[in-house]
């Protein structure tokens, strides 16, 4: 019954079939599962930095500032630590994780090295944590900040290498050029940061001028073109918009390049970008709202309104109140608005075809986020300028609203990640002609289930042949195939996606 390594003859024959040149190979679920796990790690890291070092510290900072009615009442290291964790720890982690997952596919290739992807995750997460903790506790920044800057710079270089498969520029589309422009912006931001922390500063504070330059680059040279590029890819499908205009996008990109040293040009870049995306044009097709809040397209459009507000405020004045309102309109109104709107629609599909835990929480979190952002952007300039002293009392309200929005969003995505993988088929589709490899690699818990049902070879097998059917595996072990199919069908009935359960009930009849 067994050959060589103690596996049944049918397994050995299946391994030989797999090795035959020219054999038609079925889709292998293992690489996709590995990529989904890598993406899940990036999303989990981003959620952690969003909630704890980012939002909670930011809320504490704002409450302290408002109670003392002074923008300088919070130590500068706390303010900078919050900003770094929020912008690069959260938004940066989401962008890098999604880019590693999908860009190579869109460009007709594959991720160069999943192992390097995990190294990037460890370096980026460690660098953000180092930078935040040594800034907050004001200890060890002399060595930690240069190390963290070097780690983040290395991740920026690896990101370009990982997502640029051989021959990619020949297949580049508008979205690719925009995203690559953003990656170059990230690289530039990391170079400026490295210059700012070497030699190490005397205190755990980056000088205000250099810090503002870094923020400006991180916002406009990195985040803006990357989100714009992904919008050019996703929004025509999700919102039913027309095809983006490449000519207008080129004009907008040129205005962006000119606007980095001359911010008064940024509003023109934003308007041209919005027009190129046709974001405010009527939809040509119904929006795709299945599985999420049906009102999310309105919040996507509102996010681009916040983008325009941010650019206009930034062009008007560099005073602390207006500059702070401009950055908040960008980071919360635009970036968080886009992530809170589009993330629940696309991330579950990327994460091994999961289902969003709660569509209702999407609408609630977006409403709270919008209200909080409107209060902050509207009242911060008035408070800082001393025009309306009572405006200071409004700012903590905005912080609490945004904190509630963040917690609901993080809860929704975390619960989605924690939910077992759903099955997107009916129990009658579970057949003995399907391969054992597909069952085990697509749904790892089935390995123990099948071992208990009699497939003892699975216990000692280091690899599973890809062409071995469930029937062949059962016959090799002398097990009735129904003894395997019945527990498998019960497993997949329990795992069936919520979207299919109503169909299953209808098919079952009264």
C-alpha cells in the first residue's frame, strides 16, 4: 500500500502526475492565502496604530490643548509622536499592505518575495513603535530615531522593488503612474526624515520647519497621489463612474509637482484630479453596494470635498489654526473618509473572501467621522485666532466623535478578520471529484476533520499532491467516500456565507 516515505501508492502516483511537464494545473489557493495573511498582518498593525498611538493620544492632546486654550500646552514630542503614528503607522500600513497584495497582480506579475513582505511588515511596525515610544517617554531617541528612519527608508525602497515586476512599465495604466509617483513621494519623505534625525537632535523633537516639510511631503507627495491612483482603479467600478481622463490627470499631476514648493497651486491640482476622476459627475451605472452601507458612495464624494477644503485652507495661510485645520481636513476628512468608505467594501474580499461583520457600523462610523471633522475644521481656526473663545469647548466634542468613529471602524474590521473564512458554495457542491489539496489549503480546519474521518496519511504527509482527488484519497485508505463527504458538508454548511443562507433556505423549501 505504501511506497518510499510511507504514503499510499495513490499519493505517489499523484505526485508523479504533478511533476509531468505540460500537465494542466488547477488554480492553487495557497499563494492567495499567503498573500491574504500578509495583508491581514498589515491591516492589523494599521488598526493598532490608528486606535492606540494615533487616535487615543490625539484625543488626549486635543482635550489638554482645549482645556488650557493654548496650542503649545502639550509637549511637542507628544504631538509629533501622534502625527507619525497616525499618518505613517495607520495610513502608511494600509497603503503598503494593499499595494503588496494587489499591485503585482494588476501589473501582470506576482509579488517578488512574500518573505520580504513579512520583513517589511516587521521593519515598518517596529520603526513606528520605536519612534512613538521613545518620543512619548523621551528616552532613547538618540539611537532609536536614526534606526527607525533607516528601517522606514528601507521599506520604502523594498515597496518599489516588490510592486514593480519585470516588464511592468509596458503594462502601466493611469493608476500605476499615479501610485508610483506617490511611492517616490514616500521615498522623498523618508530621505528628508533621515536627514532630520541624523545627527540625532538634542531633544526628542524634530525642528518645526523640517517637521512641517515632512508632513507636507507625506500628505501631498505620498498619500494624495496614491489614494488618487487607487481611486482611478476602484471608483469607476464601485461608484459606476465614467473612465478617468488621462489628459486631465497629467495636468493635475504637473500642478501637484509645482504645488509642492508653491502650495497655492495645490487647489488647482485637486480640482483637476477630481474632474479627471469624474467624481462629481452623475454615475453611469448603479453603484456596487452589496455587503456594506448603501450610502457609502456619498461619503466617498464628500471625502473629495474635504480634499479640496484642505488644499484651499493650506493655500490661504500658514497660521497654526488654519494649517492644523487644513491637515485635519486631509487626514480625517479625506484619508479616513476614503478608508472608512472603501475599506469595508474591498478589504473583506481581499482577506480570503470574507464577509464584512456589520454593514450598519459603516454608516454610523462615517456619520460620526464627518460630524467630528466638520466641528474640528470649522472651529479650530476660530479658537487659535482668538476670534471665538467658546470654540475651544467645541474641539473636545469633535475629538470624542472621531474617537467613536475610529473605534467602530476598528471593531468592524477586526471582527471581520477574526471571523472564520466563509464558504461561498452550497453543500451539494462538495464532491469527491474535488482535490484533497484544495479542501485543505483553502480551509485548513478540514485537515483535522478529514484525519478524524479516516485519512490518516494527512497526519504524516508534509506535502499534499495537487491532483489527488478526495475519492482517490479515500480509496487509498480503504475509507468510504461518504464518510468523508458527510462531515465536510456539515462543515461547509456551518461556514456558509451569510449572503448565501437565504438562497439555501429558499432552495430547501417550506
